[in-house]
C-alpha cells in the first residue's frame, strides 16, 4: 500500500503541522442551549471511553454535541492545544454529558507519529486519553530528542520497514520508557511497535480522511460533522462549543 510505505519516511521538520490560521473566526450559528445529561450511577463521563471505528471517544456516547479532533502526536500546534484545552474541555464540558470528545490519530508526520501512536494505543481503551494527554505534556522533550538525531542515524533508517523505523524512533525519543512508567511493560510496548497489522488498522483513518479531503492539516476539528475553520486554540474552541449550545 503506497500510503503505508510513505510512513517509513522520516520527516523531522515538525513545526508546520497545521494549515489552519489562528485568526479565530468561528463561523458557527448559535444553537439552542443543550441540557446536561447525568452519567449512569457510579460513573463519570470523563472516565467513560469507547473505541470507535476511527478513534477513541470520551464522554456521553449520545451527547448532543460531538467534538472530533484529528490530531498528530508529534504536531507542535496539536500539543499546544492539548496542554491548554484538554483540562477545561473535559472538566467543564465533557463532564456534563453535553459534549463528547473523540480523538482520531492523523499520521501527518509519518514515522514519528507512527511510533508515538502505536505506543499511545498499546494500552487499549482505559489508558488511551491519560496517555494521550501526558504524551502531549512531554511532547517538547520527545521532539528535542528526535531533532538531535544525526544525518548518519537518519540514513541508517532509510529503506527500513515502518515498524522498524517506529521502534528506532521510539527508542530515540525515550517513548518506550515513557509508556513503561505508565503501566505498559517494555515487552508489550515493543510488540505493539512491531505489529504491522495494527499499523495498517491505525493508519486507516488517516488514509480515509486524506482521500475524502476532510483533513489537510492538524489539528482539524469537527463539531457534529461540520469542520471548524481557523480553530487552533482553546479560546476559539470554547466559542465554537458555546455557539453549538454547550
């Protein structure tokens, strides 16, 4: 598959991951306010997570406002958004049952995103969002180690299969030790990095979105299937959520 072959490419110029500008013009009509929905007894919407066909969804599966993010784990713009937004998004909106939040990994940077995403999905459903948030919290350290690779080190990875490249980059970034500290044994982490079938499944949402023209950069957000233009900050996102009735 041509797309999967391209994931072995090692792009280290990571700054330009977003094609959205930051003017913050959210052209979303104001909707009627949405009523809060209590979680089932003994449950919390922020801890209610399910696997979807294209990602992982936190919150009320029947929420009136469905927020989707296509994000890349090595994208600095995505990282900045996550560090600013994820806490208020979950505590202020997802917790009410009004808003669900689905994250779909979009492998815009090829091999670095493959490495982090294979590890980020390695633990399954329950730890997906905590690990995602913590990966974004540690993103600068990951990228600094990645950028420190020499041309010779990069050349050693040329023409290697995507899973081999992913494993080497995970080692370079310290990402295997990172997930070990969060309950994923090293043997399991390495098995996830070497899983070609899982890589193909994991890459499918990116391939589908690219073919459909839905996503051209990261982060890309949708509310109830409508793409939000020029939204890259929490202030812009909160305006869009409120306009949708949150």
